[in-house]
C-alpha cells in the first residue's frame, strides 16, 4: 500500500512540475512580444480604444493647438451648439 501511495505522489509531483515549467516559457515569450509592441507607442501615447491619453503632456499640448472654426466657450473650447464647430469635429474624426 505504501508503494502505491508513494508512486501516486511521485506521479502527481512530476506532472505538476512539467506543467509549471511549460507555463513559464509561454509567459517569457509573451513578455518579449509585448515589449516589442510597446516601443512604437513611446512616440504617441494612446488608450486601448485609440484615443489620445490626456495624462501625458504632449497630448495635452496637441489638444490646445486645435483652433475652432466657430464661436468658443469662456474656457476656449469650441461651442458645439454651432454648425461650424460640429462640422469641424466631424472632419477631424
């Protein structure tokens, strides 16, 4: 009985070790691929949905450079109640 239990324990340990090693290799490959993908993103910071990430200084400055074609609000942003500003927003998208 002891031989059967020790054999089962050894088999269990062997199988768990082989699976654990395979997962570590896969993670290393994934990390290398993601590192290669992140390098071009240093030029322009984007969110997952593709819009600019406004946490970064260069994206905030780029947003300020946009001049509206129609009337603006007190804070300088385009007033979307006017047709000129709506059309300009559609052209940018």
